[in-house]
């Protein structure tokens, strides 16, 4: 029981920030690659335009504003349930990757729930 309290003590903003930024960079890059591949497969004759660049900026803002806070909350849940510091460190990188990649989808889910 004391190890999980110690895990929560480790979960400070300074500890999480470097892992979250690395995860944000990887998750955002994966989302951009995925969207570009889908966009090019829909119409291979298109050239990169302002619409795609603006979509990339919107995706980055959503990854920062939605993905990182959700990642921090999930990391807190992991820290309270999983006492191992190694597991906490690995999840500190992987959870921001997932939430940054899924930030656009999370926003769309929140909009659909709000319309109910």
C-alpha cells in the first residue's frame, strides 16, 4: 500500500512533462501520417494545400488541449492502481502517445455526447 502512495508522489508535473512531450510528438506524428495516407488514397492527384496545413494545426491544438490533460488523469489512475515505478514510467510515455493520437476522436465523442 505504501508503494502506490510513493507512485503518486512521483507523479509531479515536472516528472510527467518530459514524458508527455515525447508522447505528444509521437502520437501527433502518427495521426498526421495516418491522415495524410487517408487523404492521398482518397484522391492521389491532390497536392498538399492550405486546408491540410490548417488541419494539422487544429490537430496539434487538440492533441495539446485534450490529449495531454486526459493522459495526466489516466496516469494518475495508473499510479494509484499500479505500484511499480517501472510500469508507471513506461505508461508515462505510452498513455500520451495514445491520447494525443486519439484527441480528435475524443473531441468528436464529447460533441456527440453533448448533443444527446
